[in-house]
């Protein structure tokens, strides 16, 4: 799908200390494609560290990131890109159906409230008209708003 959207892209796989063979598969993919590179962590250092490593390796103006657990539909990338206009710094998708524990959902809700209060982030946008359900294929929905104090996704800051 990426080749349809752009001829200038990269895929960065961050192997955060996996012990299930992910490292070898990622290395094979990188060997077979000039668009793929791999960042290896010797041990699991956590989600935030994996994101920082991937962002540090990224060299393109726009960054799209997703987990490897299949909870995000990468087919929604064109929907996210169409909302990335000149007056928007960050577009973020979110899960419609979460496979998280109750504790994780509560922590996420608290985090989202703090982010809303601290950064005045706009409420989640909807793909469907009010009162109508979003299409079943749209497992993630775009969210656009002003950039937080240090952008983590969206346009790379000028060098």
C-alpha cells in the first residue's frame, strides 16, 4: 500500500527484545527490501523506548507508526493522510475496539483527560455523520488537532 501512496517511504521495524523469532524475520525483510530497516533492542525496554528508537531512525517528513499486534488497520492510512493538511501538525488514529485489560483502559482514559486539559487537544473526529455508525472497516479513526509541545507524530521538525 505504501508504494501507492508515495515512492519515497521507509518502513522501520523496532524489535524490542523479542524472543519469538521476530528479530530474524525483521532482518530477512530488511535484506529483501531497500525500504525496510530494523532497530534491535537487546532486551525489552518498553513501548516508549521503542517509539523513541523508531522516531530517531526516521528520515522522512511524515511519520506513521503502529503496533505489531494487529489492533490497528493499516488500510486506514489514506484516511489519516487526507486529514494531514498544511494547518494540521498531528493526525492520530485510535482503536474503536480495544483488546486491553480494564486497568489499561482506565489508565488510558486518565492519560487522555490530562492530555486534553494540558494541551487542549480537540475531541476525536468522526468518519461517519453524527448519529451514524462508522464503517466496519474503519477500526481506527483520524484525530486532528494542534501539535503538543514536542511533536511525536506527524511532520518532522525542521533540522
